[in-house]
C-alpha cells in the first residue's frame, strides 16, 4: 500500500462567516504546507487536466505521465480527507476510466460511482456528437446525499409501501424475524402471524435454526402462509419482529398483494410502511384516504422527499457556456478555456455537503476558482458556513489574471472574507 502522509489537523473549525483561502502554487508542494492548518476535509473536488492532447494557453493538457501525476496527488489527498468525507472529480472521456480506477485504489473504503453530465449542445468528433463529461463520486459507507431540487421534481409520484422481506438476512440470523404471515386468500387481508423461529427455539421444539423448513401446514383455514423468501426462492427474514408486525397490522401499515415473482413459492407478497413513511403519515405529509377492504391504509401517491443522486444530469444550467458567461460577468473578457458552470459545482456540493453546512471544501486544481463561487452561492442559499480552500498554479497567468480577480469579485458580491496567498 502507498504511504499516506501523517498529517496534524487543526481540531477547530472556523466560525461563520468562513474565511476562504486562495493559494498560488503547485498543489503537490502546497498541500503539505496547509494540511496542518485544516481540520479533516469534508469534500475534495478535483477538476484536473483532462489530458485531451491539447496545449491551451493556460495549461499543458498533454501528459504522458498523467496517471502517475494524479496518483501522487491522490495519495496525499487521502491523508487529508475525513473518514466520512467525499471525493468528487470532473473528468472527460479520455481519462475517466483511469481516474476512476486510481480513486478506487486510493480511497479503498469508498465506493466510486460515475455520473454523466451534459455540458454542451454537442461537438462532432469522428461521427459522434460529444455532449457530456463525467463526474466521479467516491462515497463512504453510510453516505446519504442531500436532495437536489430538480432531481426531486423529476421523480414520479409513488406509493411508500416497501417489501417486508429482508433478502440480506438469512433465516437463522434473527430468529424472532422469521415466522409465517397469514393472508386471507379471498380478501387479501393480513389476518395474523404464526409462531416465530425464536418461539420454537425457546420452547425446545427446535434445536437447530438452520434445519427449520418453511411450511404451509400452519395456515388457518382459508388463509395462505407467507414466508420471508427472496425473489430467487432463498429463505431469509422479515424486516420486523413478530410483535412489531402485529402492531403494524392494527394500524393498517401492512398489506398483501398477489406475488409477481416467478421464483417465489408464496401466493402473496407482504409490504409494510417503513419508519420514514410512517412519520410522514403521522405528520399528515402523506394523505390517508381511508382503509381498503383488507384493512390497510389507502395513501395518496407522493413525490419522495429525499432522492439518490441521478447518474445522468442533463440541464442547460450545467453547460460550460454558462460558466463562460459568469466568468465574463465577473472579470470581463478572458480566454480561459471551458470554465465550469457555477450551477454544476453548486449542485455537486449540495448533493455531497448539503447535510454538512460547515463543511471544508478543498479544490487543489482550482483553475478559474469556480468552486469558490459555488461555495458562496450555496452558503447564501442555506445559511451555511462552508469554507473553500483553493489551490492553483500560475501557468499562463491563471492565478493573477483569472483566479484572483474572480475571487475578489465574488467575495465582494457575497460579503465574505477571503485570504489570498500569492
């Protein structure tokens, strides 16, 4: 395993308003100097050279050693990232697969996901119209994104019922969550439950939980016994204990539908209202229209209040042309190639730090300083105190001619303090 530098982090986070920082220098030289000034970083945003083979006036985008160039920086950044921190990286088609592999090998406790982002109306290349770039997200275990409003708007209204079977739990793991659920064959009403596997073990009627076999013989007349079985026919457990499901039946939070899974021997599939949906029902956020003939609640379909990050982003506000227009608005005419849209970076940061309004955001390839613009806009929107730490070199005068004037203009627009280190 590659050596991870031992870093001393500052234990205290800056109070709002956050003091943002723009630093000029090669990131591999600057990062060791600033690591001790920062607490563990919550978000690392990377917008490295895409290695397109072009030589733009601002920077060389043609590297034979691109993989090693990135590997060295990722190894150091690994030591700066908080345990529950996120890495987000924008990249083009030329290096997306190599970068994804490098990030996964470096941040081994994270899982890497790829998002396709439409950034233009299209550029013809070899008979293919290129309209997209890519966003790589390295997410820690247990990560929960903040909802993107436009993604929620695209979500179809749905019912909140979820399957009761817990396919990841073998039947012997939690014996109190293995029992038959009785469903009336005619009305589909859930009429009761049988003894649990734990009951049988406690009474000495069973010695080995793994030897227990699901059976239809315990069902009352006119009812079918439904067991926790996966769609592939594997025996598992329910999500609720026997006592919990009895209480849920009384509240109308359990229902049964004819099974549509060919590999499942059950005549019915059992669904329940998970805890989040139950809270929304009790608060009135989800309308209850009554009860059906089987006694289950009839609920109005609703749009989810939280959403996973979509893997396709196709929004004009994310187009590079918007980034160019914003940069021109702030510093006048410039020839910086392909500045990112502020809305794109804002939405990335919203998704990964919307639940962390005091996040430290590090951008070691800051370029035109779009990340600072996005952090300020997001802080203004949700009253956050995120801190942006940006590092860029001065190739082609990018620091003095683009990053500095932009940061000063944005800081004045949003009324925030910023430290500029030349």
